[in-house]
C-alpha cells in the first residue's frame, strides 16, 4: 500500500516542531525580542503562496480576484520580510560586550 | 524547475531558518544567524518565482509589490523607537495573519493554479487544511490588531469584559470547528466566508479581555498563531518551506508564552480568560494600607546613598520604557562606575511588554549585555548588595508574592530586592502596580521612595553625583 504524501508532510511538520522546541529553548533570554522579530520575518515565507496566487492564470485572460489578492499578500509579506529582518539586524547590532577598561 | 528540485531547495530554506534561530543562542552568533535567515528567504522567493510559469510583464507586478512592501518595511524598521517594539511586533503578526487569509481565499477561488482541484470541488484534505489555515490566520489578524491598539495606547489597556463572554467565545469556537468540518461536504462561498468572519470575530473577542500587562503572553501567543497559520497554508499548498517554518515559529511562540506564564505564576488558561487586575478585593487592601507611613527622599539622598555604596543593582521595568529613561540610566551608571561602584542590572522575565523588552532597551542605551542578568542568575546576590535602584518596576519586586498566599500574585517569582541594605524606588506615585496589589516594600524601613518621573529623577541624580 502506498503512503499518502500527506503523511510525509505531517512527519516533516512534527519533526520541525521538535527542532523548534530544542532550538528555541537554547535561545538566550536577553535575545527573546529579536527572536520574536526574526520568527515573524521568517513566517513571511508565506510569500511563496502569494507568488503562486498572483501569477495564477495571468496569461492574458484578464486579472482575476486571485491575482489581486496575491498582489496584496506579496506587499504585506514584503513589509514583514524587510521590516522583520532589518529591525532584527538593527537590534542585534546593539548587543555589545563590555569594552576593555584601558580606553 | 521540477517539483522535486524545488522541494529540496525549500527544504534548504527550512534548514537556513533553523540556523537563523540557532544563532540567537548567543549575541555573538546572532548576526550571522540573521544572514542565514535572509539567505533562506531570498532562496524561497527565487525558487517559487522559477516554479511558476511567468511572463516578463507579471514579474513587474511582483517587483512592484515587493518594492512597495520593502520600502514600507524598511522605513518602519529604521524609524521605530526601541520602546515601541512590542506594538511593532504585534503589527507585523497581523500582516502575517492577513497574508495567510489572502492566500487561502485566493486558493479557494482559484484552486487549479495551486493544484488543489476545481472551484468548490477542492480535494478533501486540502479544504480542511485550508479551513484551518484561514481560520488561524484570521484569528491572528484581528487578535494582533487589538494587541497593537492596546500597546500603542489607541485603546485602553484595561481588560474589557462582559457577561457571557466566555460562553460566546466557546460557542464561536465550536462554530468554527463545525464549519471547517462542514466544508468537506459543502464548499459553498457562504460557508467559507462565514468561517472567515467567525474567526475574525473570535480573534477580536479573545484579546479584548486581556489586560495591558499580560501583553508579553499575548504577543508570544500571537507569534505562535502566526506560525500555525503559516503551517496550515503550507499543508494546503504542499510547501515544505512553509510547513517547517510554521512549525518553528509556532513552537517558538508557544515556548515564549510558557516562559512568560511561568514568570507570572499563572496558567495559560488564566491569562486567556483575562480580566486580571480588576479584582475589587485588591482595591480594598490598597485603601487600608495607604495610611501607613512611607519614607520619601529626593535625588540628593539617592545620589549620596549610591555614591557611598560598593554595589548597586538596577531593576528596570516598564516604567523605564515609558519614561524613555534608559539613556539617562546608563549615564548614571557610568558616573557610579567612576566612583568604583559595582553596578549590574537585574531583569525579570515579564518586565516590559514583551519577552526580552528590557534587554533590548538597555542594549540600545549601550549597556554591555554581560552586565545584564536574568532573575535566576542574580537573585542570590541581592543580600550582598548595598543599594537596589528600582526604576519603573513594581509587582516583580513585591515580597507579598512570597509571603501572602491570598495575594493574586502569590507564587510569582520575584526579585528579592528587599534583601539589599537599602532600596530606592523611583515611582510617580503610590499607586499599586498592574496587578492591583499594594507593594509592601514601600513601607519598609530600608526603602526610600523617590516620587518623580523615572527619567527626570535619574537625571537629577546624575547632577548630584558630580
């Protein structure tokens, strides 16, 4: 009997939850705010869905509802991607070690 | 691009995202981690563009959308003050939620291009996944909007409750589950849109009863939801990158919620049911205790105490963020260090309005991160400390949490500042903290109250340190 591809995706999903669990517990508490901004940025990978939506059947047969929704979704996800990664970078630049005393 | 190749590349995206989170285990590796994240995102976008059949004109639409979003996102990222980080994150979560809803609606009306079957004849598994994804996305959207409004101060931070609220929520929750199941047999637009509307409504309803200072839990929770929404869409679109990312973000947010709840000694359910801090009983206690004498001092007394101390611990809280006092605070600490006073910072997990909020603010003010300690690492040091400088924190220092089982905050881990030789409390007035509990510390003999705005008081102390 063949295994449904859904089972494979479910396996990936469950294993990723475990990876997430262990990786996130090792995040130092002082970086919890950047953690939130970076998880927010990466969850905008939903842009791949938006790309499919906005390009679907755009073959000259006119613009469909999907295309418009996809266009908006790309814009929203892009705000998140740029905003999320840049603000994370900005925060991480601030975390500095103690300077040596001889200055 | 073949489906197999793109799947493998999406898997690589997932791995890069895991490395991005892994990097955050220490500040030194975190910046590299962020580059992994950016690389993963670029890869995901390029792969998905190459896997759709597109014409040049369509690419222009994509670039327009990307640039609009990029410019807006870039401007926000550079302009946003660090104190406003909680509302920014809440706002960003709402965008993820909305994007999930839009993608799902688009897939619903045009399933052919997603390979999900035909309109209103979508494969059973896909329609369930889509229903779950769109519902969580919608909840994330309205919930985050409310969280944003509360954090931005555009809406009162106090809990909004009404009779029958929990029943209404339970009813709506049951309706949503029923509708998702009903979509299997009937994919009509009415059912689909009712599902979306019910989800929007419940997202709104579950956040309004939650008080302002429970926001660390709420933001973490919405963080988690945005992940599950992405995973739901990932299952619908059969996209590995989305499934992995959704799982990572979902568990990350869940862990943060757990940490925040534990730091307040409250169950997750208790936070979600909301209405905390409005007990009439705690108000009565406050009135009774107001009669007790407190010692209050001025900047000169505080400066004298700290100058002659050998060690000082700073305990910042949300009040510091509100008063934007972090830079003045750093300056004060610099002066103290010149006088050979040993200074460190103690941060309670729920200080501020989101996890790690205080750490970012102190980092912004150029405080080296190795001078900043978490609750567990510093709590034993208070007994060897001369002065605790509590600035804008209240409930997280209240010894009642250790002594009075009747107190609403009993059992919450607190910073043992009362063990210091003297405690300086910068506060605008005698009002209790967010929990509505009077702080016993105010009436102790070794406590000196400094009634002023946090920033102004700190600046005055700096003047007196000269």
